[in-house]
C-alpha cells in the first residue's frame, strides 16, 4: 500500500517538474529528464519511506490485537504521511507557480514588443 501510494505521489511530482522544465527551461529538458534517473529516484524514495519495521502494520484493528503501545507506529505513519504529502504539494505548487510566472512574463514581453 505504501509503495503504491508513494509511486502515485512520485509520478504526480515528476509530471509537475516535467511540465515546469518543458515550459520554463526547454533547453535543459533532455539533460535533466532521463528515464533512469526518474525511475530510480521514485523507487529509492519509496523504499526508504516504506522500509520501516512498523510500516507493514498499518491496520488499526490488527494493532489493537497486539495489545502493545502503538505510539511509535502512529508517529511513523504521521511523519511518513506529512513528508510524502508535504514534499509532493510543495513541489507541485512550486512548479505550477513558476510556470504561471514564466507564462505571464512571456505574455508581457510579447505585448511590449
């Protein structure tokens, strides 16, 4: 579940960065957007975030059956969610914000000419 979720967020982030490079920095596009770098980066990030010993126990009803303190598992899940969602949201907002300013600057330059 964590790997699928992380892949979805990773692909969303990479697509936003892809659009940013294609619109704002087209000359750097082919140097930065290589398939092997993208796939390796997404999988490495997902494996690091999903490799905790407590990441497999994400079902609250199963955790109650264990009968032990689940604070560490809850904190790990919260931090993992915040990191993955936060990184994705910041990257998407950054890239779309830059694209908007890039497009507006081009329109202003065209109107002045």
